[in-house]
C-alpha cells in the first residue's frame, strides 16, 4: 500500500458575525475544499460557526517561543503607550 | 468518551534525556507550578512529551474504538428519535477522536503513525470498549455510566498543563453532557416500561457497573506514574479520588431509577459522607488490557477491516487532488 500522508490544515472559526475567526484545531484533507468540509463536520456539529477559514499548517509562519523575550522586548519599556501613564487631575472628569 | 489510567500498561520507566539540564527542568517545573500552560512549540522535557503523546493518542484511540459497541445498535434503535440521537453520539465520538489526534500531532507525532500503532496493536485504548453491547439497555448504561465516568475524568483534564490537550478537552466536555443525559433518559424510559424492560435495564447495570469503575485505572498505590503526572499537572486528581466521586454521584441516580448497583458491600458511610464499595476484580482489568477481554480481537479486526476498506477512497482522493493541482498550475 503506497498511501500518502494527507496535508495538515489549521482551522479557524468565526462563531458569529462581529467576532474574529479563532483557532479551533486542525484536520487532514487532500485539498482545500475537503479541508473546509472536514472542518465543518469536525468543529461545527452544533452551529459553532458562521464562517470557517482553513490554511495549510505548512503555510503558517510562527514566532519562536524560545526567543519570545527578545522578540517582544521592544514593547517592554514603552509604558507611555498606556493611558494610565498620564496624570490627569480628577476635576477634569472622565477622559 | 474517554481514556483511563492506561499509562501504567507496558510503559517503560521514564528516563531523562541526556541533553536536558537541571536548569531547564527546574525552569519548566516552575512554569507548571505557576499554572502556566505549556504550548506545543515550548521547550519541554522529553518525558513530558512522551507521556502526553501516549496519553492523548490512547485517548484518541479510545474514542475511535468506542464507536463500535454503540454502532452495534444503530440499525436496531427502537425509534427514529433514538436512532438519530445515537447516530449523533457516535459521530461525536469520531469528532472527539479527531480533536485528540490533532492535539497529539502538535507534539510532533504524525496522524499516520498513531493510526498505525493502533492497527498494529502497539497502542492501547480504554478497556471498557472490549465489552459487548448485548441489549438496547446497554446503550442507556453506556451513556449514563461510561460517559459519566468519562466526564469525571475529562473535566479535570480541561485544566491540564498542556494547552492543546486542555482546549480539546473543553470542546469534548461540552459535548459529553448530552451523551450522559441521553443514556440516563434511555434507562428512565426502560424502568418506566414493563417488567421485562426494567429487568433489561437492571441486567445492563449488572454488566457495566464494574467495568465502569475500572475506567478510572488501578488503585493509587498500584499506579506508579501518577505522581509524576500530578507534578506536571497532566493529572489533577488521583484514580481513587475520581472513582469515589463517580460512585457518590451515580448510586443515588440508580436509586432514582429503582435499580441496584451489583455490589452487596455498597453502603453509605455517614461519617465520611461517601459510599463504601466492594473489591474491584483487578485481574479482569489486567486481562482485558492484555487483550483477553470479551471483544478485544473483534474490535481490532473491525478497525483493521474499516481501514482496509477505505484505502481506495483515500487513494482516489489523493490522486484527484494531484490532478486538480496540476490542472490549476497549467
């Protein structure tokens, strides 16, 4: 038997309109249409979604968890990007 | 449905990988102790990875094999309503298997490898699915007791330290409640029927009660790897603690049905607030795990046949995809 491993797809589901697609898991399929069908049958048997994205796992580029400290370091010391950095007198009211 | 304390069966003693330093192991344990989730691409000890691959894949295999005992009654369900429900439940089991395979794959083991291990008899699955479903009442007993035991086991797994496993479990647990309720409803219908139907319900409990208790795995003192799994927060409660919780929950449910669990020693202990129960036949448990339960060979043969029967479909799909891709490229 010369069976080929089917490609892996990552599945993203929008649970209702207005919300973002969210990663649900993965499935195997030979092509994009089968990936959509399998994703529907596997992850939305109870109306969990109104829209599905599938993308081949091999197409995803990910940051390296081992390097996360260095990778996200540039944002670490910029506390002035947060509203609480600024002192506004209470008399000014809500801002 | 579920996995059980299968770990102990045939597992090699954990060895530490030579390349892992004390500092790495300590940092990893510190993350676990701080209740951080471990994600697939994070550094982890090889033993942690191996434990998870084994547990998650066995859990997946259990879901897949678990379709067989219930599938046995799909064409003979007493009403169209029951048939639709059972079909949905069996489909859920397939879905649970797929969520779990997908979680295991994040650890670097391929789906095809896991399937091969199952078909070659190298991988284990839950002992419970090696018992036959002789009557329709068994479908009720399975939903109520077997899925009930599964829920007890799986709810703590929603907080397991490995992110992909925990997330798969959240999804599974949401769906599992329907499984237990439809089973209990079948039992209710039977006990409200005639004497023969009620006897059929009792007979099903007689046969499923003890195997359900075995689903929680060996007693704590005979479960050597539990301590490490607890330390890694893969496991949150001991086998015996979960078993007791299950007994405490289901005995009153049996009383409501007017049925009796097949255990003369079963009695409520006012002091502890728990039920005391009789001795589990562990020899039976180990025999079934070793492949000598009533249906082990049949389950494996059915699975192997299904895989062989589907080969041409998988092959055709691959060829079709290649042809389409070539056409689109041209």
